[in-house]
C-alpha cells in the first residue's frame, strides 16, 4: 500500500536559474545536480493537495490543503539507469500534523503557516493564487492562464521540470531518505501573466536572497493529477572503516 495517495492540482511553477554552487551544500548523499541543457534550476511551486489519504485513510481536516515549496532537481545512478528526483529546501503547509509526520518520518523540512488559495475562472482565462503568511505578512504567487490544456513537449524545459519521480531528503552526511512519487504525465496551461510577492531570504535563508532580485526564467501552470507517495528507503554511504 502507498504511504500517501492524493491529487495534486493547479501546480504553479516559477523556475529560477541558479548557480550550482548555491545548491551543492544542500545535496543529500548519493545524489548530484540534474541540469537541463546546462541550466541549473530551483523552482517555487504552489499547489493544492486534494482527496488526501494516509495509508488509505482520510484523516479529518487533512484532506484538502495548500502547499508552497522551493525545490531543486537531482539525479541518482542506480542499476544502470538514472533516477531523476527533487530535493526540497522547505515546504510550507497550513496544518501542523502534516509538518510533524513529514519531518519525523521522511526527514523533510516542512513548516506550518497560515495559507489561502483562490481559483477564478472566466470564459477566457484562469487565475490561480496561493498565499502564505510569515512574520513580515502575507506573501503570494499568482498565475493567470488561458483555459486550454496542452501536452508537454518531449525534451522541453516544462517536461524536465515536471518529470522527476523521486524525492530525496538528507538525514545526515552519509544517510539519505529516498521515496518514489508516481503520477501520469501532466498537461499545462498557457501562462498569460504572473505575480510573485515573496521574500526568499525570510522564507529560505540568506543563501537564497538573490532570488529577491531575479526574475524567473519561466513560469508555468500544470493541471496535475492523482499521485502516490511510496514508502521510504534509506541510502547509506559505504563504511570508511577498514576491516
């Protein structure tokens, strides 16, 4: 049985090109940075969890909720093939029980904050906005798109960003938690406009203050789908102790 099943819906991505040196200190054991055509990315993402079940059970008041996270892209070579995955710098959710479970069982970096969202549709466009509150006040990520869904183009930046199916979280310098995320290939909307109001230093630390002054290389909105998160596996560094 999957550890968690849900739907991820209306995923807004703001993709920033970053110096690999910024992210290397955050790499878990056993992974390396995954680049697209030589470009290294970190993505600010907002989306909705819907119809969430933990070990097949719906937990009251924890079924539909927002998440906003900052993640970057990694890969791991195993059994003759590359596993393409993500590492989260931080994930913000509105419910403390979610933070406790994710941080305790998966060693992720969840944080609980007040959150809101809105989805507004007209005959011609769709506006999706995610908001979260920190000490300095409410911050937000809003995307306006057309209504038509289109396929991801094979080999495109959009496909690269969305086609990562493994999660990695550092336990310590020689231990990493690995888990699989499953979902079909997503479709996307055409982005017409966007607005980001975020203090990246306050959210993610001084290593990411430069994002306050940098425009994203791309912004996209994916429709999303049903997903599963599978049980974790622990990766261990070979012992350095001589026999």
